[in-house]
């Protein structure tokens, strides 16, 4: 599949599954399309979604004077969090014009439209000049890059010397696990082409010149979100069967695969075939 077709599938996926995220992930209020981080500071679902943003921001050392690129911003949740909680300025980019419109509305509603901006752009091939940002932020978005090495390369170009890349995402524990039927069905359901392993991703960062690279497996902290999706799979399948019996209306192929993915992601994490990771690296302060 060529890059344009792959990106169009991602755009269509988020359009077709928007209601599912509203039902299962409280999207209308949380603005989050990512796993939550459970710890002593976040013991319920909604607070865990916010906590993920907090942990990423803490790991990258984000301050109010930073200019952040939210690479794959969705409906603007992380950008709005950074603007409201820290006070930094954020530019969010996404492939979806629909998400840009939603993100702008969300920012205006929450009174931070002066701190954040959103536009359609490919985070592997952005229009921004070298050294435009202090932080490149990717919360469950780098997995969608058609080429993950190219994403890292572009992030490095966009960062000022001393700038940080922070990524929270799924990583296969071995790259060949992408061929595992459970993993491949999960990724197909969420329109992800493949996942990197932590080692390969860190190698891309080292090759570009990132230093102080730190990786943490935070699967324990995100396990509750994985289990929540697993439970949602059974509820969604009950609804699907009800629609088939009484409305004679079937879900689209994409919607069905999205539901199935909720089961496969849980099975894959339980088997240790993938883990949820947080990785941070710093661009050398000397060019």
C-alpha cells in the first residue's frame, strides 16, 4: 500500500470509529484517544487519561516557555492539557481536516485558543523550518507513521538544540512479533501498519543524534486501559448481534475490525508480545 492510500485509511478509520471512542473512552469530555496511566495519583479511568499527559510532560521536562509540536494531535486533548496545565504554546498537526476542526472547537470552548493552533500536516514531512520547537510530543501517534525512522528523523530536524522528543506508544517486544496473527489482527483493526521494538526505535534516535535516551516499559500502568478495551469488546459484540437480529444492519468491515482489535490488543499484552513504552531523548545542544 502506498503512503497516500495508507494515510487515507487512517483518516477514514478515525471518522468511522468516532462514536465508538465516545462510547468507550468518554471522548467528548476527556478529548483523549490513548491509554491511561494508573498510579497512586490516578486511580480511576478519567484521571488516568490526564495522568498519562502529566507523566509525558514530566518526562520531557516541559515548561511554560516551551513551544511544543503535538505530532498526531487527534481532537486536541494533549495540546489543550499542555496549554492549560503548563501554559506552554502548542501547535498540533493531524492528517484529518475533521480533527483539526474539532480540535479548534475544543480549544475555543476551553479558553486556550490563544495558546494552541491546529493544522493538517504529515509529521514525517512537515512544512516547518529547522529548529522550530523545544519539544516534539507523540502520544500514541508515532505508530501510524508510514516509516517510523523517518518520523524520528523529522522530529530531530524540527527540534532546537537541547530539544526533547517524547513518545508514549505500543512497541512489540520483538520486531518479528508483527507477524504474530494476534498482533497483526490487532494492528489491522486500528489501521496501524506495524509497530517498532524499543531497541529499533532507540537505534533510530541514536542514529539521528539524540542523547540521554531513556525508555520505560509502562505496561503495568496502562494495563487497566487494555482490560477496559477488552471488556468493551464483549459489550460491542452484543450490540452488533442485536443490530443484526433486530435491525438487519451490520457494522462496516472497518468497524468490526476495530471491535475485534480490542480483544487482540489485550491478548497480545497478556502474552508479552507487545508492551506499552515511554521513550524520551534530547537533541544535542551543540550542532
